[in-house]
């Protein structure tokens, strides 16, 4: 069943991340890999690590032509159920980013905190990182600093004007001890969940195997997606348009009452 065990919930609270026992069935993974290949074909001018808002079909207003297959994945009842174990019963889907690192030259993801980038107040998000292909140490798997979320602090980030990074913001030196890092190795269909304050990153992919993860972003409906905010606007190396970003209430009700579920939605 797609339910977090109590031990998994406790690990998430203590360490800021968890790899649940539940995973996508093989046939679902095959479908999503087909959707991934189609997404890459639709976006020949976009680095495959920077397929932001991939869940919005067609021109998403953020430089990517997305696919509804990724919205279907983000609304998968099993995944939403896992997120509910962390955020509670009232959950909003607000983002989806495909990080596809090609073999031999896949970009590095610098150490960072997600909350540095996002217009959510109070700041709260659970990211589900779904592996569509094996994600291992040799091909640049996700790396986390366990427990780095506990203080709920956003640390200073420095801008790097480099073309070989998935993001152009990196945590300032001395912020954390990299020797404490844990490698989040996943097989295709497995996933990890991590907190908005978690320090994380990934090495470049210099292996002969492609590595793809889909980062699905969820927030509790007690928070507001504040479209007037522009955190680090234009400094990330990834084009975003939070003013037009659509939201979906995937579970429960909007407890805040101010979230906008109309803006950015496409006609049925």
C-alpha cells in the first residue's frame, strides 16, 4: 500500500528525507520513460536538466513545452497518499521539474536549499523525487545532508555564472559539512521525499548511463503560494514564472483560503 510507515514518518522528521518502501510498478515506469523521451523531443533547445514545469501540457510560459503525462504522475493517488503522510490531508501540487542528466556530460546540481527559490509563505514543501532510471553514485544521484532541515533556516547562497550547472546558486562555503552527506541511491520506480529546508545537491553525470528524476512539488494548503514574491528572480539559471504558475488541490481543501487555482490553468 502507498502509505508511509510510522518509522518512515519519524525518519523524515528527524533527517529531513526518506526513501519509502512503496514504488511505481514497472509498467508505469515504462510509460513515464516514453513520456520523458517525448518531452525531450519537444524541447530540442532546452537542456534536459532544466525541464521546469514539465507537467503543463504545451507551451507552459516558462520556456518548456510540457506533457500532461507528468501531471498525471504528480496526481497519482499513491504518491499523493505518501505526501499526505508528511504534510497532512490538505495538499496542493505547485510544481514539477524533470532533471535528466545525459551520459558523460550531465550537469552538476550545486548544494542548495529549495526554500531559497520559492514564493510560499509560511515556507513549507515536500518534494517527491521519482527515479525514472536508476540513480546511483556513479551517474550523479541525489545527495542530502541529513538533519540540515531542523533549524528551519535558509542559509546564504552565492551566485555562480556558469553554464554547466542545473542551478546557478550555491550555498556559501562553511555552511555545512559535506562529509556528512548521504547518497540517495534509487532504482527506477523508487522515490525519495525531502523537506524544503534540506541541504542537497548532486554530482555531475560522467558515467555512460542517463540519469533521470522527476521532482514533484507539494505544499500544505495552510500555506499561501504568493504570486507577488520573486525570490532570487533571474539568478537561478532556470526560467520560471511564478505569477502564472498553476496550482492543483490534489487532496482535501484550501485551509489558507487565499490560494489561486484559476491562474495559469488551461481551458479544458
